[in-house]
C-alpha cells in the first residue's frame, strides 16, 4: 500500500515567488521621499522599479516568478515560471503598461496567488509578497473572518485555510503603503494584522513553520527597500576581471591567494568567510529564519565607468552608490545615514565603512565594518556567504592584505560568473573552493608539528591535497564544455593546490 | 677523421637496428619542459665510452668508479625517434616518424646515416636541440642502452634501457599530474575523452591534440613497463606556472611509483644554479681532495628547495629516502655567463676564450641517480627472489 508521502508529488527544487501588486487608483498617488530630495514619485512608479529589479534577479538565479495584479479584477500578467533573460524586455514592457484604476480585490488576489503556488497534496509551496496601499473593497470569492470559526458571508471562502492547507510551506510578506488609521488613507493595517494572526495560528495547529509578516512603509525609499531587500556592491577602480588576466598573471594571483591559505595568522580575515553551500548544509535543510532574505548583487566596474541607472534600478541605495562612484563621498555619507530604518543594517553599515574608507576616515570605517560583520552573522545562511565575502574584500583592502583580497575576490567573481549556470555546476565549484579553504588546517599542522609528528602531518596534508586534486580532475572531465569562467576557476584552484606544498 | 652523420629514415621503412633484449630492465626519465632531460641523455651517452672527456665533482668516496658502461653488444647506444606533424597548419595533422641512431663505431652500411658518438669532441660538435622548431609539432622518443654490473650476476652485467619522451615535458607533466590518463597495460591507449582532464585541451588545434594524445599513449605504455623512474627537478624556475607544473608532476610521480611499488630516484638538475653549491664546486676544482658539504636534503626539506619540502617529507617511509635517493646533478657547470666551465690538465680553470679551448667540462654527480636506480632495481629483485 502506498503511503501518503510516497504518492505526493515531489517538492519544488527551486524557489517559487509570486508578487501580488495593487493596481487600484490610489497607487497613482505620490509618496513622500524626504531622503531623495527630488520630486515625489508615484507609488506605482516605485513599485514598478522594484518589480523590474525582482525580475532581473529571478532571471539570474533561475528561481520561478509569477506576477498577480489586482484592481476589482484579478489578473496574472506573468504566470509562475522561469524568467528567461531574453524575455526580460518584453515582460518589463508589459509591466510598464500596467495602469492603476478602480478598486481593490486584495483577498481574491491572495487566493489566485495561492493557486499559482498550489502543488496538489503538498498544499501551497512558495513565497507570496503582497504590495498594497488600500482596503479590500471588491473581493467576490474570498474573505477574511474576524474569528477562526466566524460566520461566513454567502458564497465566500475563508482565505486562511485556502492559503494554508495541510503540508503547505508558504510564506506571506505584506508590504502596506501609507498609514491605515483612516479608511482610504492607506493600507488596512487592522485587517492585515488579523490575517497574519490567523495564518500564524493555523500554522501552529498544523505544525508548520509560521512565516507571515506585515510591514508598513510611508516613503518611496522604504517601499523600494522592503520590496527589494538588497545588498549592493560595486568593484574597486583598480579591479581587473579575472578572465582578462594573462595565464602568468593568473598564476601570480593564485600563488598570492595560496599565501592567504598558508599563513592564517597573517590573514585572519579568511577564517571569517564561508562557503554558501557549506553554510547552508551546516544550518540544516529545514532551518527557518524570520529574517527576510537579502538580494545580493555585485556590479563589476567596467571600462565605460559606473553602471547606468543605479538610482532607477536600486532605489535609494543606488543613489548612494552613484554619489560614491562620482567621488562625492560626503554626499554619499549623508545619503547612507538617511537610510537607517529601511535599508538592511548590514548594507547600510557596509556602505558607511566603504565611504568612510574612501574619505580616509580609517577609524570610522573600521568601526562601521566591525558592526557590519556583527550584522552579517545574523543573516540566513544562504545569503550570508556572498555578503561576508564583500566585507572580507573591504577589510583586506583596509589592512592592505593583497593575498586575502585576491583569494576572496576570485571566489566571489567565480560565483558571480556562475550565477546563470546550472546550480549543480555552481555548487560543485564552490564546494571545491570550500575544500581548498579546508586545506589551511592540514597545511598549518605541517608547520607546527614537532620533529616526530612532522611526517604524520605531512602525510595527512598530502592525502588531503590528493583528495581535492582528484575532485578537481573529475570536475575538469565533467565540466570541459562549460566555458572560460569554469576553466579559469579550475586553473586557479589547481595552481593554489600546487602552492600548498 | 671519423665521419659524423645524421640519418633520416621514414616510418614506412622503419626497422629496429638495435637489439633490445626481451628481459631488458627499463628506467624512465621524467621531468617538466627544460628540466634537463635532453642534456641528461646526451651527457650520459658521453659517459658510456663515447669519447666525451668529463670530470665529475664531487666524486664519490669510492673514487668515482661506478659500474655503468655502454652496451658493447649493441652497436646502438642511443636511439631517437622524432614524431612530428608534417605540416602544422594541416588540420588533419598527418604524422611522420624519423629515427636517428647514435653508435659506438662507424657503420658499414653507408645507405644508413648515423650520428657517430665515437667521434672526437671537435668533430662531433656541440649536440644541441633538434633541427626543427619543436614543442608544438613534434616530440622525440629517446632510448639509451647500457649495462650495469650486477656483482653476483652470471654475465656480470644486465642489459638496461633508459627511456624518455623528449621535447615533451608538457606531455610528461600532464600524464603524471592527471591520474585519469594513466594506462593499465602496455597496449592501452589514452582516449580523447580523458584528455579533457588537461586544462583547455579542447581549445587546442586538432593536430596538436592528436600529437599530444599519441605522446601520452607512448609515454603511458613505456612507464607501464618501467622498472624504476628517475624524476628530474629543476631548482631555478622563474615562472610560477612552471613551478606549479613541476610540483604537480612530482606529486603525480610519487603517487604513481607508490601505487606500483616502483623505485624512484630524484635528480635535482642544473645544480650549478644553486649559488651556494656552485661555490663548493669551485673549491673542488681548485682543491681535488675537497668534499662538498652541501646537503641536498637540508636544501629540499628545510629551505624548501624546488618547493618540495612537505611533499618529500610525506614520501619518507613510502618508498623513497631523501638521504639516499636524492642527488644533485649538473651536466655542464657554467662559468656563470652561460659558458661551460673547463678545467685544464693542471686542474685550473681553462680559458674559454681564444682560438682553442683546452680542457674538460666540469660535471656534477651526473651518473649517480642512474647508478642508484640500478642499485634499487637489483635490491628489489634480490628481495623478491629471496
């Protein structure tokens, strides 16, 4: 006889995200933005910018994305699916044509969003993000009930069990725009809190992790930051992309990087960086964090100068970065200090450190960076690793530690290059980097061991090197058609291995 | 005046002139590009009674008498077969072979041409590299036949063969570095698919890929039947890539000899580049009773010479001994400006300028690694027999 678990469809392997966007007429209203200092922007403009950004991320990561819009009618302009890079212009064009009008069928939209994420007997699987500035005044299919066993209106379905049937694994983040104290002046905070409460209670009853939140925003910057919880970094002026290096230069870089592994006392920062996969594994597959995930993006500085449209693409953080790249450090510092409250702390502190360092205020920079390290330690494992690496690069710069900087930059750039590749390829390479880092331990023992133990330590180190080299050979054979980025990463690891002698 | 001739004989008429014995003991010489393989072979050929006057410094305690000599039963002491693509631009890359023989005496058959090592040094000239541009469109299989006295052997000596693939340090380094290429039998073949373990192999020109694959197969086959391996390490590599290649090769050779329980001897070539040691060589030239105190083990282990410290320590007890299996060699000690150091009859340095240079080239321990490899093969056999 088949058990329920055996007959259930397989759980999703990729992240599934559905954004529910309010297109009621009130979204045309402006949102104050005292931080920007420029003209006020309509709520819909800010939301559209954030949606573009989310789409780009989805195209990069390969996660599934769907968009639901609602007035009094619920529509699905982007059905849940993989976003292909080549389709981005069409989808973005479609989103730019979304014009607000009419009323808000919020509960119906949530019902449709849940349907997109429904996976048979596995219930609803994925993440819902609702962006709204109003009250539900047009739903015809669903409602939220004041009490769990409250009386149903005729013909309407209770939203809570519909969103959260048994075996589900769903998160809901509600971003409410404006103060909802008065009807039609902002989000219906009371109903939203009620919905979050009911979902939490039901999750507890079903033994599921509660993952529902409601957050109010009152400025354009806050709205953007809540929709795109970002950590953004840009390259340094003297950075040269790894793929531009001559083979002998690459060898020099690898030899430099190996020094960071061989001399841990002189390169303490290395011990702080973690491999994303390794971190994820140690945290456990079923771990759950209330902390929202942070989108991490790194923009390599190209020959044509700073990347275009930073403000448009990244909101207030983009504006800070723009000022920084233009060399207006004081203005950049002023801007970053105004982001307290809506930018993730780690992002704000990192940029404060980077700007202070550029201003040659070393003590202030070190203080901010120290705080950023502390904040980074609180992040969920899967987003922590790339952020730790960016902090490590800055710290290495501040300490003039070229070896650590080279090592971390190489790992970081490799992961960045592999962002669009098969996750298995990415994981395999990052695993190799992690194993390379582990060689620090066995190598160090060969330096510390006494005369009698030296041979034993050397044997262990050589065995560890051979093991990594064996994995490297398998990777060479399996990934021989994966292109220059993969080849470059494997070359780098191979030279580092030769240096660990 | 003896004739000095070079033969060119095509593959289609190929027929072995040498007479290798079925039970020939085989020793493979391996090293990265420019590690000294060619010079090692050429000067060893000279040692085997082929009229190259040389001085070994510092001599062994037993007055330098090593029971190594040319194979007198075999006319051919050294055999070189060049494998080359006829036209490097031809994508089909058709391959031709040319064999040349270095012999101990003038040969009667005038239709075949020989490089006659019994010629005097002046006539013979300086044997340098091969006449064609190399590295990318050719490699050379080298076989040197010699005898090593077996103290208890009935014939007093055994036929031995020293082999390498010359002009192919890259092939050698790749073969040993990547164990996925290793052949299990003398009939095996390295496949195109496994060649992809070599970085960027797919991006090479087809003819080079084909040549490389053939070289790997040839090397794989002869090391598969080898009784011992001599690893040449160069201590003065300026390029980091070369250093990495050498370390990877050494690790691979250790893995290979350990897995097959083969004797391994290490020769640190170009010892004249070790300045500290060179000073002692100079003193040896002036003072023939002087014994060098340069300690190669200390150099390799404690001062990390050639980047081999930890790796060598790990191998102690796994088949090699750094005390007795590691030697310094230099085929031609330089005066420091790229000119060979000659000493005259009085033992003083001979002038290298002028019309005629009188004197003999100074060499360091060149034969010791080979003698040690032979000793270890015989020890191994004696242990097995007992």
